[in-house]
């Protein structure tokens, strides 16, 4: 604020005080802080009512500190790639002790930019083989989730089309053995062992025509974990005419279906994560699987159960619901039209 303005305000305060006003009343009317008014009065007596020239910050960096920050950038910039790391690198090497914000400010003043780590190249999700048909028991997906309280891992297999949770294997280990045990149980549960035996002497070719009897029995999708890509697992899959399809590394969305299953199970049945006995965990997972497959309505299946979709009842149930909605709408229209003009229970004529 200009000194002349301050002087004018102080003159008004002096006139008000001579008229019997207190300093607080005068400052309140002028909307001026009483502390500031006292400070201006003192500075007016000293003849320095005008604002002083602003100076440098008392905690500003020294020249040798600025040079040390620049040297840190030249020596460690390509390694640390962060102003926060450079600040701690300075104290780590006993060169300079400054805050990360000070390092950033020095780099900006000098026009220096830290290199950014390169992003991995974008990849496209691999398409499923042409022989795959979008129907149950054509594509299975499997993965492992952990129950840390029990110190157990559960490997689950799910049908990608019907979302049916076929089976699970609970074990303290995560090796190819659990994968083989789970697939053996799933093939037997779904009655596919006969198809596997019929193709035992055939060639497994994921690119064969869909009508070719020697095509794979089904496609197994998974991530690139060691138990998923082991040699023993590949031999088992080849012997059972099961083609393999792996997701992209570090891309869990390629296994979104099975990850969603694990997420829903742990969120809706949170007590599973608090179980500490392996035997009880196996029993509870089997019970939850029964509920998931036969009771819970699945949004991705247009609200039928996975068991309904897996057994071929899903399309009929959806058609029956649509027909029922249309019939209900027709009944409501007919009843409301028949009641139009008649007095309702509340006495109004055209209420519907």
C-alpha cells in the first residue's frame, strides 16, 4: 500500500480519536487491523511509513549449495530421475543438505530437466484361435488366489463363457502339480475325459478347422506364472488335447474374468479370509462355489445363474422373462384402461 494512503488513514484515525473515539472503534469503522494501525503509527514517527524494498529470503540457498545441486544433477540425474532422490543423494554422499523442493527450484531456475523413465510399449491382446466356439466347455480360464490367514493358495478353474466355477484346489504350494490335479478333476466333473481319450492318438493343432475331429478339446487361458508355463504342465495339456493361451506379461486385465471371480468371492464372503484351518477353508470354498454357480445371479449373463448358462437354460430363462414383462405390461395397460373414468378409492375420477 502506498505511503500516502497509509498517511490518510492515520489522519482519519487521529481526527476520530480527538473526537472521543477509541482506536479500536476507529479501526473497526475503517476495517483496519488494530495491530497494523499501531505499527503504522510507530513507523510514521520514525519517518518510514513507506514500504521497504523486499530482500532475499533469509533461508535462501548459498551459491556453493546451488553449484552442488547442479553437480548432483550432472552426476546422478540419469540414475535417480527424481528431485526427491537427488535431495537425499546429496546428503547420502555428504555433498549438500537441501530439501527436495529446493532441488526442484534450482533445476527449474537453471533450465535442467530430469529424464523420465520410458514407458513399456503398448501391446495388443492375442486373439483366440479361430476354432474356438463361444459356448460352454470351450474356453476355461484358471488362476491362483491367496488366503494369507490360512497360508494357503487356491487354484480355481472357471468356464469363460458360462462363468461357471468348475473346481478349486487348495494347497500350500503353487506348482504344476496343483494345475494337473485341478484340470483332472475339472475334466472328470464336466464329462470331457471321453473326448480326451478319443483324441489320445490325434494331433493337437490349435489352428485346425472347427469341424476337424482332431482339434483340441478346449482352450485353457492363464497368465505367465511359472506353474502355468512349466514343462510338466505343457506335457499334460498336450496329452489331454488342451490348447494353451497365455495373457500378456504384467497385464492382469487379460485374466479379468477369473480376477473378477476372486474379487467377488472375497468381498461377498469375507469370512473366508479369516479362516485359519485348511480343512475348513476347503469345505467353505466348496459351499461358496455351490452358491455361486446355482443361486447367485450373474450380471454378465443377464441375470441368470452360471449353472443355468452352462447347462443351456440361460437363453430360455431370458426369453421367458422378456415374455413375462410384456405380458405384465399388457395386463397393466388393460386394467388401467378399463378403470379410466371410474371413481377410485380416493374419490378422484381419472387416477391411474
